C-alpha cells in the first residue's frame, strides 16, 4: 500500500516542487502578471499570454517547457544528442512534445516576428514624418539607450552577444527584441521577452508619473491633433502619395545594402506599408480589418510560445544552456 501511495505521489508535481522550490518563484511571477493584466487592466493582451505561458511551462511533468538547443543546434533526446535542425517536425513533436514543435517551427525559425511587422507596416502612416523630417530625430534617441545598456552589460560580465540582446529591449518593440535574441542569445529568450513586454504593459503606469514630473499644466492642455493645422510644415510636397510609395522601397533597399541581417524585419514592415499605400490596386492583399486580425492572432501566439521557454532552469541560471 505504501508503494502505491509513493508512486501516486511521484506522479504528481508536488515531489518535484518540494525538491526544487524555485518553481514557486515562477508561479509567483505568473500570478502577479495575471493579476496586473486581469484586475489592473495593464495591457492584458500582453501580460495574460506572458503569465499563462510562464505558469504552464513550469509545471513539472507537464512537458510544456521548451528545451533550448545549444549553439550547434544539439539537444538531448532520450539520452542521445541530436541536431534539432536535422530532426523532422513530426519527430520533434513526438520526442520533445507539442510546445517544442510549435516553438521550433514558428519562433526559432524567426517566422512570427516578421509576420507581425508586416501587419504593423500595414497600419502605419509615415506621412506626418515625411512632411516633417525633424520628427525622425526622436527615433534616433532610442539608440543612446541601446548602446548604454550594451556597454554596461559587457562591463558586468555578459558576452557581447548577450549584451546586444539585452540592449535592444530599450530601443525597440517586442518582436524586434525576440528576433534579435533568437539570433544572438537564444538562452535568454524567456527573460528578455518578459522584460520587453512587461515594460510596455506598464507604460500606462510609468507615463503619468513622468508627465507629472516634467510637464507643465499648459503643456498638458496642448491638443496634438490640432498642432499640424496650427503649425503646418513649411516643406511643400506636391505628390505625397508618390513619396509614400517610394519611401518603403527606398528604405528597404538602403537597409538591405548596409544592414542585410535586418531585412527580415524591416523588409516585412515596409512591404506591409507599401501594400497599404498602393491602395486599391492591392486591396485584395491589404485590408485594414485583416491587418488587425493578423496582429490580434499573431501577437498573443508569439508572446505565449516564447514564454514556454521561460522555465525555472533558464531563470535561475540564464547564462547556461539547458541540458
């Protein structure tokens, strides 16, 4: 009878959690993020998939956590080292589970981030920036944060690749951070995804504090929508539509020549924007509601599948590869 109860106990997750209490830390993180997303309404589209992904990935025996391959693509399968990129997808699903199948098919290949960027491009209007090129200077300010974090990370012991993955968080959005991390430091993918999307979700909390500190009451009363009418750009553009069509083509070409590795993201961003600006000729490819549906589907999927890699081993020893 004792053997039966012992076997039943071993079948539960309690034995593993008692042996490794660090699982409790992960549960606490998941519950806090769920509370912020559901109760406080802090970007639930971001925080709820993050939290739920972290939660179910850390239940011992559930086999929902992602097993990271090393830099050579090797992963332990049934006591034998195999190259994950030489394994058929059906073999990955059978030997490593459903989440590893989805992760290596959609995330590790870098498929979902460019798809999201295509949807973002289809919703973006570069017209105000083209009419007032001084606005592009604000985008350059993000680069200061990237290089500051990169240098500080290297100084405290991170490798240049890990430092680059950490630095991109401050100067870009979630898909960019995930895509860069996949290329530079895949073992940090879970923590970096948490950091990137959590700080974006907390913007509604941070911005009011910053505004109160640095903005006057008069500045807060400015109607931004009326500023372009009150202070129109002195630069006259005779055919703005042609310029908005040329812009994505020119940006893609220039970026491809100088930074070829950025083409998957920038190219898809500009392709989505080009389809939008062409208009009726490409109406079957571009539809505003379809772009919204694409982002609403792809974004939560990307966030949740990435956070299946955020398991307790990766959290407690992020500089090491999973066994």
